[in-house]
């Protein structure tokens, strides 16, 4: 059982990072093999709409996405984590998601992506308390997962946390992240 954490914040040891770390500890607690990728450290060109992927399911751009596609397809569970930037996901994470049009092409155009029983969860953190703060990002993550047949099964949405590491002042949020990681593995098993 593999759980992949996708860390969408450029701020290392920031709120997203710490929440995701806890979630992955929760998954490990349930005997999952865990891996975290820090999107900001990767070279991911935004989608250029060359549409090579419609021919064979592969993106024509050569960069760090080459290593990410297999990880996305091999993981039994995926946790996407992002800070809210202008009521959306970080640009780094959105670039990774857009490049998964190649997986969408495999599933919906070429119809050669095998069915899976994979599941995913979303962790998001923002500074404000806006009612609709997470709405757009939840939709994006749901359709990101759907592109390669991962079911959106859980979420943890934290409002009112801003400064680097401020999440440590909210131990209940960190334990909720740990529980989310545990639950994800239980839901897949
Ligand atoms: C470019 C930028 C845009 C932001 N936009 C929002 C926003 O629309 N709504 C919000 O609640 N917080 C917003 N924030 C605040 C971050 O979401 C908040 O500081 C969060 O805790 C950062 O998480 P991190 O430490 O994981 O990067 C923004 C921060 C930055 C840098």
C-alpha cells in the first residue's frame, strides 16, 4: 500500500507542509509506504497545449513530470495539500495538475487507463475565514483525481492560519490531519 503526498506550498515547514507531514504519519501508522513530493522543488513546465497526449497518452514535454506520472499511477492513496492563493491552489500545484491532461487523455480519449480502487484526499489551509474559500480548489482536486480514476474521499480544510508554522498553535488541526491519513489507508484496505 503506497500513499503519495503532494506538497503544493513553496514554504517548507509551512502550514501545508506540517499538515501533510502529519497526514503521512497517520498513513504510516496504518503500515502504508509513504512518499512526499515537494512540487516547488521540481521543474514542471505549465501545459503548452501541444496535445501530443491525445495520440498516445504521453506529454511531449520532457521535465520532472516524467517521474511524477508513474508515481501518480502507482500510488494506492494520494493526498494533495495546498495553501490557498487567491482562493485557489498554488501555481506550482496547478501546473502539475494541468500536465495530468495526459492521464485524462489515457482515461477518456484512448481508454487505456486500467480501472483502479484508488482513493484521494485534499488538505487545504488559508489565512482568511471566507465561506467559499475552498470551493474552487475542491472542484479542481476532485477533477484532477477523476482524470486518473482516483476517488475523492476525504478533506481537511483549515481557515484562519497565516504565518509560517502557525498551524503548530492548532494541535487539533494537526491531529485531524493525522486521522485523515489513517482513515485514507483504512478506506483503501
Ligand atoms: C500569493 C498568496 C495569496 C494568498 N491568497 C489567499 C487567499 O486568497 N485566501 C486566504 O485565506 N489566504 C491567502 N493567502 C494566505 C495563505 O493561504 C496562508 O498564509 C497559508 O497559511 C500559507 O500556507 P503555507 O505556510 O503552507 O504556505 C495567500 C498567500 C499568498 C502568499
